[in-house]
C-alpha cells in the first residue's frame, strides 16, 4: 500500500468517532506501530485534527471532512459484488436500495472505470435461495432497527410447532439459509431461527433495550 493510501485509510478509521489504538491501526493496515506513530505525527503536522496519544488511542475531532475521492478498480469490484449479493439474497426493498446506490456510483465514474465495472464477471445467482427464506427479511430488519419484539409461529426441523415472542438482534446469511439471532422469551435464552420455518409474523409495539445483546448472542453461539 502506498503511504498516501495508508494515510487516507488512517483518516477514515479515525473518523468513526471512537478512539482507535496504534495497535488496532497497525493490524488493520499491516504495518508496525512505529509506522503508525510517524503517520499520526505527519497527519497532525499537515492540519488533520487528530487527538490522543500513544498507548491510549486516537480519534478525529468533529467537523473534519475529507474531500471526495474516486474509487479504484478493486473497490468498484467489491461494491458491485456486494450490491449483487444484496439483490440476489436479500428482500426486494433492500435489493432495490442496493441497485439505486450502485447507479449513483456509476453516474459519477469516468468512462474507463464505468466500462470496467460493466464488464465485471463476478455474478451472484439467486435461484438457490427460495422465496420463503427472504420473505420475512423486511419485517425483521425493521424490528431490529426499532428494537421491537416479534411474534411468530415456528416449526422446528423435527416438525414440532410453537408460538414464539423474541427480541430480534441480527440476521445472518449462511450461503443458502437466513437465520434470525434473538432472545427467545419462551425458552429464556438466545436462540437462532431459520426464516423459512417462520409463519404468521407480527411486529409487536413493545420495545426492548438493545445495548450489547447482539454481542452477547454472538459470544454464546460462538462458544457452542
């Protein structure tokens, strides 16, 4: 990575409004912590408003904005692939949003990059994801965003049916299946639910505090 590109990446990482240590920056960029210290010093001397110190962490003071920059060919390939994944594997609303975003990007590209993007051969077939798997996505995405409980009928793999009320935390795609990670009020523990086994979904008005629940869910399922 060129030094100019590395400095730009540091500014982007510091712009996330949380303190980032030199070790985290070094791991993200594949360089030594000493290199990060030099880069931070150079950014500060050039007028970039970096706050913090070695051993504690760095962050960007509010109000600093980078000038618009053009994507390179690899970045465009990643954006195009991600957009096609969303269109092929997510619900229609999210798919249309991905398509609109990609059109906005294409509208400002210079002709050579636009032509390369149109020739990109990374394709995402959608026929292996059945409609029942993506149908609940829109409702569940809204429930997660609003931290509202969801009720549904659920049928397990062995055929046993039950009624569930859950606190939805995150949606996970596993290549052929979508699952909902949630706190299940019936079982009193974190559970995963396949979307194609849900029926009669209802977005409840009752909200719940959602601070750290997704992280706790991931820890639980990762330890199983």
